[in-house]
């Protein structure tokens, strides 16, 4: 599984978490939000993870623009940490790009990886 990390903040930390929770099952690449969304659009990655301060603005703006809103999900926002059931629902619904706040990065990546690896 190839995951591209875009968004606006904490990209290297998110990449480390993806590798920690995904192990040998994942390959990662870090890009700007525009380049990450383009890579997804062109089939160069399976999933997009991005963080910003709101969870949906800078984290997902380019992904929403290039991939369409139905393929994107905000999994955390300020004061609203990620919830496993909502992540499972987003993945089942076809989401491929996920945005979250930087302060929730560890829990968001953990739940996303658990869900994606068992899909």
C-alpha cells in the first residue's frame, strides 16, 4: 500500500507514524499538498493523509479539488478527535484522502492504518 502525505503541517512526523503503524505493509512519500493530490489523481498512490490546523482546510483542499469531495474525509477537527467507527465508515464509503489536525496525528494515523490494513 502506498500512502502519500500532503497537507500543511507535520508531514515528516506523519510519515514516521505511518511507517510505525503500517510496518512493512506500507510505502510512503511526502509531497506538497498539490503534488500529493496530483499523485493520487494519476494513480501513483493508494491513499492520501494530510494535516492542518482545522483538519479539512489545508489538509484536504487540493485533494477535494482534484479527487472530489466523496473521495475525501476529515477524520478529526479541533476539539473533535478521530473516532474509529467514523473512519471505518469513511473507508467503506470509498474515501481515499484523509485530513486531520496536527494535534491528533498519532491517533488519526493509528486508526486509519488499522482500518486500511484490515480492509
